[in-house]
């Protein structure tokens, strides 16, 4: 949430919305879904839902 709020305050959230999930779950980190790609997709979906 801090990354979303930081980009929202800077006015560049739409430009950085794609990289937020990868910053939250970098490669090699523990995943919560079946694979890292689905995990990143769910995080992106939740990020865009804030908009």
C-alpha cells in the first residue's frame, strides 16, 4: 500500500502500476499462488482495483 500511495501522491501511479507487483514479489521470493506469474497477476489486479 505504501508504494501505491507514494505513486498516487506523485501523480505517476498509472506509469508505475505494472512494476509494483514485481517489486512486491521479486523472483526467488516465496509465492502464495501456484506460480510467480499468477501471484504477480493477482497483485496487479489488486493494485488496479485501488484506482
